[in-house]
């Protein structure tokens, strides 16, 4: 079983959207027993909160949902997950710092868009933007998750 952790800053927008999209793709492919899927944030500011209402609405527009409650990345995550996928370079650097001396854990950290067929880099944070930003993030997550599933 492959264990995938999607990570953004607060775990209420990008990482929860990616988690929901990837989970749906895995289920549609009949591969739910092949994966453990979760998401987390590098910050503790939203712990226990549901996804941003705009992320929930965007997922619903595409027939998806999430009931995930935000959580912060924990030290055990670096041992428990096979892939720790950062949504942007700031989260990547924070994850590397959080991993500390755990070299095996550091080797699991990657930029999420490494798997994006249209290029790499950061997934833009839609939090301070409008509906268009959430749609853009959905599209990035959808095509990147599709490629990720194919590679795994």
C-alpha cells in the first residue's frame, strides 16, 4: 500500500482539494486498497476546522466532497508516508525543516507539481482570491493527481 500525504499551509484549500480529487480517482480505478490518502498543513492555525467553504463548493461543482478536518504535519508523518507532496516551495522548505535529522523522511518530500504534465512549480494559494482561483487550483490538482495515479 502506498501512503500519500498532500501538504499546504493551512490544510483547508489546496491539500484538501488534492486529497479529495486523488481519493475519487483511486476509487474510480478500483484501487482503494492500494493507497492510504491524507492531507495536512505545515501550520497549526486551522487544526480541527473543515475545508474552506469555497474549496467545498468547488469540489461539489465537480461532484466531489470532503469531510476532512485540518491537521498539522506531525513528526510521525515522515516515517508513515511514502510520498509527502508539498503544494508550494514555502511548504516544501518548511517540511524539510520539520523533518529535521530524518533523512529518510526528507527523501519522501516532493513538490506536488512534479507530476503535473503541464509543468512544475507551485500550486497557487487561492485563499485570498475568488472563484476563478479555486477553479484553477482544481484543474491543476486534477491533472496532477491523474498523472500521479498513472505513475503509481
